[in-house]
C-alpha cells in the first residue's frame, strides 16, 4: 500500500505542478495557479499520515516505510528548488519572460551553488532521519525496526557522497575559459539546474 501511495504522491506532484503552471501562464490565472502549487506539500502530509496509520495498524516496518521517509525528506530538501526552477522555465516559455539564468559555471560562485544544493540534501537527510526515528520509537520494538535503520544509514551515505562531490567544486574549481568574463557574483542558482 505504501509503495502505491508513494507513486500516487509523485504522480500527484507532477499533475499539480503542471496544472499550477498551466493556470499561471496559459490560462492567465496566477492566483489559482499559486493555490495549486501550494497544495503540493499536502501530498507529503497524506503520505506521512498514511505511513503512520499503516504502522499503527500493525504493519511490519519494511523498506516501503523507509522509502516513504526518504521521499518526504527529498521533497523537503529539494522540492521548492525544483518547483522554482520549473516555474522560471514556464514563465519563459509560456509567459514571455526572459530565460532564467543557469547556475554559475566556474570558480567560487559554482562552488557556492553546489554547497546550497548540498544543504538541500542535508535537510532532506535530517528530515528523513527524524521521521525514521519517530517511526522506530512509535513501533517500539528494535527487533522489527532494522529496515528503518538501514534507510537512515542510506540517507547519510548519500549525503556524505553528495557533500564530497560538492566539496570538489571548492577544492578543484573549474576555471573560466580564457577571454571570457568572470561569472557574476551571487547567483547561487535558484533552480535544480544540474
């Protein structure tokens, strides 16, 4: 049941996103579009409640419950960036606005951008850990919560690997090609333009 709900939430995310952007830019109904986009966090609330109810009903904690926690963590850490990036591109393609700037390509601005993206991954891991720890406490039987602990370890392995990759942009910065203007300061890349 939980896996089907995760798939439904992911599908719902993209349906709400498409409907919200279509209302904002094709139908010229920006308030309706914004309302649809603001409904997206409700999908994670539904998934969280369903996962808790499933555990309360006596379901054995398994990989699906861990996946649900990681999915919610990812959405908390990176969902806003994804929506903002897609909104910028929809505004350009459908609303006639200028094309959004991509992330910096070189030097410290690129390292800063990668660091901000990594902070989203860190926030996602913290969120997933809190949810997994709450589920383990809720179940109250260490013999049954092994799968949840393995998902917690996975969240932190991914965060560590992503952090090391982000760090390489600081330690080994890519230099701008000769004859090009240096990248503008700021621009930590408000979208997940990777």
